[in-house]
């Protein structure tokens, strides 16, 4: 054991005898930069609101998954630090920012009612709102209720888009699709539960 230690220390002394100050400095700088780059994205993730395509993908089939999806979005909204407690606090710029993550789909657009607050899912082909999402004021603050209605409406619009691609009778209306109607009702409860969770 003692011999191994002496050999290692000899090797170490030989290496340190070579002047490597500049190389060590470059190495330390590279390490510092890479660790900095690793830290920065995590900081950004905490404050960045949802990106425009983050409402894409499969809509959760069960209410628990729907609550989680809406609550996750509300967590991002909370982290973003918006100073909005009532509809009067909304500027045109803020409204544009809030709408940005939820562009119209081929089949639907979202109708936002800022004062209530609530969000309607408008079926373009049928020229009507298939439903309107609003969360009871007792569940939480204005900002979270607004965004919960937006997210719930976006999830339904995404699901309608999926269903519109499936084969169906020529005269069949999307608003009569039983799966769409089931999800429509399920999302109402999910939005309220998500607001209560995010308000804690």
C-alpha cells in the first residue's frame, strides 16, 4: 500500500513539474461556462409562460390527468409574476400575451370574455360556441380562473381537432360527438380543481 502511494505521488509531482498554468486556466473557464449554462435554463423554466405549441399533443382522457395538465399551466402563470387581479388590470399587450399560446385551430377558435372571466370554444363550421368555461370565484383569484378557462378551452379545441380527422357521416356534427361532449363536461370540473390546487 505504501509503495502504491509513493508511485502515485511521484507521478503527480512529475505532472505538476510541467508548467500548465494557461491550460488549467482555460479548463477552469470552460468548466465555469458549462456549469453556468446548466444553471440558466432551470432559472428560465421557472418564469417562462407556456409556449405556443405546449398545448399540443394528446389530451388526458381522465379528469385527474386533465387537472394535472391545467394545474401545471397555472403553476407557470403564477411563476411568471403577472400583476393582474381583475379585468381592469388587463392592457392590450397583456391580452395579446395571454392569447398567444392558444392560436385558432382549423375547426375552432377561442372566444375570451375578459370581464367574467371565461372562454368559449367556437366551432367554425357550426358558427357557435360548443361550450364556455368559467370557474367559480370561490375557487381562486381572477388571474388563475381566467387562465384555467383558457387552458380547458384549448384542451377541448385540441381534442375536437383530433376527432375532426376521423371518418364520420357527412351530416354528423362535431357538437353531437359523444366523446367531445364527455370531455367538455369533464374539463369544467378539472378547471375548478386545478384553480383550487394552484391557489394553495
